[in-house]
């Protein structure tokens, strides 16, 4: 059964939870988690488009981000293997966090030294390495978050994580674009400008490493699986077997929902920055509106989503969040038809990001409730991987779709795909035990 809060929390406690130390700690760690993805995904796509790389190639290069949905492959290692020297001093989760963050810094520095026009294959390889390091950081951080508080606090921790993550995205998006624009002295492509930008981003990862080093308490990681503690000889497949034993045939329906819930927004995200570039917006405009204002709206949505989830419960929020997040993409289709209207860009970005913030928070809380805490790293990695695998694979063909049908039709198609998630939310709440609305 999935633990879903069914009682409405008092309004005063719904907001006071954000002042708790564990929640504030997750805010800082979320910032470090938010840096790598944009730098190998959205910001990189703008860098490549400015360097003259074609839209189909940009779409295919977005597959380096498939490291995130495939992180379940090595997630069991983080549940089982200690890091020499560090694990004894810091604990298993914090030790792996430090190793992953150091690898992200190395990857970003490597990307800083390469020219997108001359060294595209090597730049792609370094982006893949950075993606794998960022995915490893996510594995350790998700496990740390799940193990550091009970189910009743997961929505608040998810909101703090999302808020910190969005601040990291502001810096990796707006910050990186602003630094590159100032260093280049205009909108022309200059490799040295992007080198400075990525070097600053690498240095910014030190914030996360300091947060890990200065955190005294350790996540316990000692919770036992339902039905007793796992034997010492449990295989790496045990976390997956546990999930199937607990949900039986319902696991198929749950995984279908997980794989479709964020589909629309992930697929459209690959072409967002090329769209801004092609329609005529400057780096400064994209940085200010999409990467600052939009991310602020997203973190506000995350905070509101966390509070609403505490008050009305996860099942109800799954409906509303899926509906508004997919529908908001239609505003980009309107923008594509209208042209470079800065006011409409603000409306589209603010609406889409606020809705995405709400959806992201409730979905993290939902996935957390599906895990067994004894296998939290592996099972959460599996679920979050399923979330990303199908949409990121399909997103690789987004450049071809835009070249064939245009941006407006592409965005309309993404919005329409949200009906799949809504149908599966209904199906899981009807047929899977523990998923229905409360009776109050």
C-alpha cells in the first residue's frame, strides 16, 4: 500500500514546516543538484545553436541526458558499496554526494575548454560524463532526502529540494547565458565566452560540497524493508523484486503513469532554447525572462505545491498538476504564431513554470511514497529513471519534428500528449489500492 496522507493538515503547520533544519538543508543541496542538468541540456542547446549546430543534431545530442533515466543501472552500487575513507567519516549518502559533486566539477571544467564548432564529438563525450556524475549526485541525494524524514514531511522536503533546484537552474541558465553574453560583448558565438561561463558554473558546485561537509547528522539508511531486513546475500536485483512483490500486477499501471506524467514538458524542453534563439530573442532576454523570472515562478509553484499537497493530499494534486502543466504549453504555440512578443513570452514562461513547479513537487512526493526505505536509493532511482526514459528518448527526435511541422504544431502536439497522463492518473486511482481520494 502507498502511504498517502488523507487528513487535511492545519494551515499553520503547512507553512511552518519550511523552517525546519532538514528542510533548509535540502534547499542548499537542491541548488547543487540543479546545476548540471541545464548545462548539459538547455544551456548547452543554446550554446550549440549559437555555434551553428542544426536542430536535428541538437535534438540527438540531448540524448546525453539519458544518463539520468539510466541511473538505476548503477544505483544499487550506492546502496551497497562504501566510499573508501569517506564513508566511515561522513556516512554512505554524504560520501557518495561528495564524490559525485567532484566529478561534476571535473566534467564542467572539461566542457569549458572545448569549442562547440571544432570539438563537438569531444564536447559531447564530456557532456555525457557530466550527465552521469550529475545523475549519481541525484541518486545519493534522493536517498538522503527519503531517509532523513518520514512520509509526512516528504512533500515539504520535495518543495525545498525543488526550490533549491530552481535556484540552481537560474544560475545554470540565466547566469551562464549572462556571463557568456557579457564576455562575448554581443550575440555572436565566441568559444572563450562560453569557456568562462562553464568555468564559473564548475566553481559554483563547491557550494554543494560545503553543504555536505558541514552537515553533521547522517541519514540513517537503516530502515528495514517491509517483511523484515534483507539478507546479506541479497542480490542487486532485490530492490526491483521488492517493488514487484509489493505492487504485483499494479506495478505495470504505476510505471505507465510514472513514465507519462512529465512527458509533455520534457519533450518540449529540448527545443525551448533553440526556439528562443530562432524566433529572435537575445541571450539577455532569454536569461532575464526564461531563466530568472520563469524559474522564480517555478520555485513559487513548488512551494505552493508542497503546501497544497499537505492540505489536500497527493491523489487530488496529481490530477490538477497534470492538467495545468500540459495545458500551459499551448502558450508557446501562440508565441510561435505571433512572433517575438516579449510580453507574451513573460506570460507563457511564468504560467508554464509555475505549473511545472507544482507538478514537480507533488510528483516527487508521489514517487517517494512508492519506495521501500530499505532500498530507497535504487527504487527512487528506478522510478525517476522511468519518468525520464521515454520522454527524453522521444525528445531526441524533436528537432526533426520542428523542421518538418514548425514550432507551433510541435508545441500543440506536446500539450495534447498530456491526456495520456490524465487517463493513467484516473486508472491508478480507480484500480490500485491506496491511490484513491480520501472519503472526507
